[in-house]
């Protein structure tokens, strides 16, 4: 099937929010005397906050009954950081205009709550580009489960085989591929050379680097 639909992840792909998620997450864990290395942190990038806390609370033996309050505090912290200080990632307008001019349906599929999706699209003034926005926030399972991508394709009236996904995390990449979509991955710089990205159909340094030749190749 020819590609006619594109679905973007949000955090770390459209907006440089991952440093703020990491900072807020580390601040939360320090309240429980837990400190993560950068490698440990990147291992769980792309998980929803309750799942992220559940994983690390389990690893370090923290009482999991404290997850709901910790998640609410983490969200309040990171939402304000992103609203105040986060910047767009390079090439956001380039990528959105690239697909708009080719009459692609355009969607957003994020692990973050819809509240944050609205904050980000308003902050970047890109809300009008998206024909559908879906969140894994209230789904039974988040990424790497494919449901948020499948829901976005359905909201766009698209077959997943017609969809191209853009991701920055391995959990997101697996979710897109499990939904039977082509996937372009744009890893964080210090993770770029890792062999796990071989699961993607294309790996780039930036959204700005995506070209008509790449689209033709993916087709």
C-alpha cells in the first residue's frame, strides 16, 4: 500500500522535552533515595509515568502504593517546565509542511496525557497541522504496545499499512512496528550508534534531514 498518512510521536521528537522529563523524574526518585544513571534512564524512555515509576519502584524496592501521588507530582512539575522552557526540535515545521504539501493525513500519537499534548501544540503553534491526536495516557497499555498508534490510524481513517511513524525512543519504535507501520527513528545523539535502531526502516539525526528521496525509498 502506498503511504498517505504520517503519525508523529511528541516528546523528544517535536519538542525538546526529554531533558525536562528526565529532570522531573530524577527529582521525584530522589525523594525516595533513588538515583539513576543516564543509561538506566534511557532504558525506560517512552514509558508512561505510572509504568516508569512502577518499573523503578520495583527495581529499588519502593512502596508502590505511593505511585499515584508521585505520578501526579511529577506531571505537575514537568508540565510547568515544558510550558516555560522547552524548545521545538530541529525540523518540526519542515516535516509538517513536507507532509501537508503532499496531502498526507497527519496525526500525533503520544504516551503523554492529552493535557500535555495541548500544551505542546499550543506552545509550538502547530495544532492546526494535526487531523487527529491520540494519547496512551488512559489506555490499558502504553508504548511499546501498539494501541495508541492503532487508535490514531483509526481516527485518521487510515490503514496502518498506509502509515509512516516518526519516533525517537525504542519503546515507540516497537509500538509503531507492532502496529504494522513503517517507522523513521531519530534517536537522541548519545544513543544514535546503538544497534537496536536497526529495527527501524530509516534512522536520521533530525526531522530536518527527511527528504523526498527518503519518502520514495520508504514507499
